């Protein structure tokens, strides 16, 4: 049970770090090319959603595999 909690925590932490890096990189890209903001934002949202999906899957697997 403890290992399931640790696994779920690591998955959530990794997802937070990944989304933070995506957001930071997107802000840098928008600052350099403001005219491409809508395309960058769309790609950022899709990437963040995919990371969230993988993180949710990892949390579920960690809690089921106890």
C-alpha cells in the first residue's frame, strides 16, 4: 500500500514538472515570436493534456497494482 502511494506521488510529481517545462518553454517561444502565439498555445495545451492522461493512467495503475 505504501509503495502504491509512492508510485502515485512520483507520477503526479513528474507530470507537474513536465507541464511546468512545457509552459515555460511556450512562454519563451511566445516572447520571441508573438505572432505565432495561437499555434504555440494550441500545441502546449495538447501536450499538457497528453501528459495529464499518462499521469492519470500511471496513478490508476499504481493504486490498482497494490
